[in-house]
C-alpha cells in the first residue's frame, strides 16, 4: 500500500467520525412505547468510526481514528479503552472545552426501540479532526493519503461536502456510511463521487433516492443509476446486495437469533473492507461480511 510521508507502514485504514460512549439498555422481551421492564445496561466504546475500527482490529487490520474526544474524565477513559482494544488514537483531536460524546439506546427482543445520539462535540470540532490528514503526519493536500478511509455521516453536512471535493482525499479508497437514516441525506455529495463506496440500509437507500424499495437488489441498482460508483445495501435478515458497473450481487444472510442490533451495520461494513483488503472477490467479501454481522447480532464476536 502506498503511504504518505510520516505514515506508519502498518496503518491500513483511517476511521473518521464518531467515537463516544455507547450506553445500551437491552431487554429479552418485546417492548413498546412506555414499557418498563428488567434488562441489562452496558457502557462500551462506540460510535460508527469506533465500531468499524474495533471490528477491523479483530480482523487483523491496523485502524486509526480521526475524531474528537474531550479532555474530561470520560474522554480519558474512552481513549484508554480504545487503545486497549488495539485502535490507534494518536491522531484524535482532544478538546479542552468540548465534552466527550455519548449515544444512548434501548433495545428489546423486537429490535431497536429508541436511541439518542449526542455527537454535538464532534460537530463543533469540525475540520480540526482532519488536521493530521490535511497538513500533518498522515498526508497533505499536495501529497494525499492513499489508503482506505472509512467515513461516517456524523460529521456536519458542510464538512462532508468539503471532504467530497478536498484534494487531501483525492487518492483515498473512500468507504462511506450515513450513521443513521436521519443522516442519510448528508451523503449526497458522495453519491456521484468517483472514489466512494456507499454502505447503507434499505431505508437509507430510499432516502438518498427519494423513493421506497422492496429489496436490497433494487436499492443498490438504483443508487448505481443515480451515479454511485459502488453501493452496498443491507436489508436486515432478508438480503444484502453489492452493486458496481460489473453487476449486482445479492446474498441472504445466515439465520440467527437476534440479541442486539446497535452496531450491526458497522460490523458488516468493517468485515467487508477487511475481506477485500485480504484479497477476497466481491462474492466472498459479501459472504464474509454477512457472516460477521450475523455472528454479531446473535451475541458473538465478528468472525
């Protein structure tokens, strides 16, 4: 892999976006609005960029984060936890006046009930998180980074628009995810980008195309028709599709008992990137990604 001056030869991928604490409440029963049930509450490192980086690390890739983490006690704990998980934090922007971001979700046996993402510090930090890539040890505008970049939609619309046209990203292999359906339209600048691959679910694909789809295959083909270089679309336990100018590949994921859903899409994306980095073809990469996501939602480790 080509590297920019000063970049570690072992660094395979940069993960740009949200790094925060995930506070997840899970109950083994079906829930609805107003439910008050017994369950378990956990706090673990999370955020789209962090979830992707953690999974890549499990698959043997070396991932480093570009994000914002506060210099508060929660931030110090989070940085330490990231390092213990094998994820690089040396380029993370540490803010003296912005708190560490958090995400809170409630899940039942019937899936995600509700979630709130407090990623305001990442948005407030803006392009400060990109300094190592634009004028620093990872690259410069006249010597851009040439490896993989996983980018999530938790950045502001304006920053994502700037990234889409920035010379600092002109040679990167961009893998882009929206973070949530509510942020899907932030990815519009990458819909016609000549170096970006989009990773979205069925709802997010519909928002980007301003329509509704009944299958991942139709959604992936439609994104390609709208100008995407490559589109990978997931539809829960139904199917997943990978569309390029060489055609659309569709596969059904393994059937498993679902015990968690938060982070499943991030796991799919990371496992797919790792498979392609290892030399797998499109069909095998999709198979490995679906297997890893299935293992994750059933409560196991991605493998």
